[in-house]
C-alpha cells in the first residue's frame, strides 16, 4: 500500500476556479506546502502571487496556458506560457487546440504545442480534453504532443462534461513512447480512483479535492 508521503508526490494540486480570491489561493498554497505535493498549479496571472511562498520548497510552481478551452492562437498561448515562466512557473499545463485536432489540422496542433514548449522553456503537459475525442483522435493527439516536444499528455481540464477515464488513459499510454508521461486529471475526488490511475502508469494526478482525499489515509 502506498504511503501518504509517497502519494502526495504524485499530486498536482490545482486551484483554478475563476472565483478564487487571492486569500483563498494563498491559503490553499500553504496547505499544498504542508502536504508536500509535487506541484501547486494556478492561473498564469497568479504565478507572481504564489512564487514567494514556494521558493526553497520541494513543491513546484505550475501554471496553465490556453485554459480551459485551448481556443487561442499559438502566439497568445506561447506568450502566456512565456510570461508565466518568466514570473516563476516551473511547469506549464496547456490545453491543446481541440477544434484544430477534430478538423484534422494536425500542423496547427503541433505548432501550438511547439510554440508553448519553445516559449516557456519548462516542462510542458498537454491537456487533450479526452471527453471530446474519439479513440483515433486521442492517439493522434498523443503522437503530435510527443513529436512537438511535450513531456506529458494529460486527460482533462476538469471543466468538460467528463473527466479522467481509465480506458482513455490506457489508450494514451499505448500511443506514446516510454519517454512520455501520463497525467490523470478531472473529477478525481477519492483515494481509490487516484490509486487506480497511479497503478495504471500515471506519473501525476491532478486534483482540486486533495483535502478530502488525504483524510482517507487517517
């Protein structure tokens, strides 16, 4: 059985609700620090707010780009990622251009990801939003993400009608090489579900419900 200390090092703790106040984000960051999660993820405009709190810790500062729709030009998405990294973000979770993928404009999908990877200069996770994709599209999105230089493919934003699903993570796993890592995110609210994704090969678990999950260890 995985220990609590081991479990939290899989966790990207996200505070991304649009109504979140600065005080709320700061309090959640302190909770993330106490828990020793691997990553605390915020909107790009909150990176400067959080950076001083995480300096010197083992919790990485994450930010999103093109969130939650992915419907931005490569330039805008790259600019957001670059600014976030300049302000202290150590990882970027970007939303893929979903419409471009479904339109079979694979060149634009790749350009979009390459722009963020190049502009940020940090580890990039590509959010596929698998709720909207067919199996064929998931496979293609994963292969493009790897070719474009991303380090992770991630299932969901948590804003779609469906979050992480094991069968879709398994499709993602088969579509990439061993160099690429998987992140399950979207609707993960209990320990059993989180552990199922870890056991299936996910290196990161994204959640906004960490407090209730950690109580299951008590």
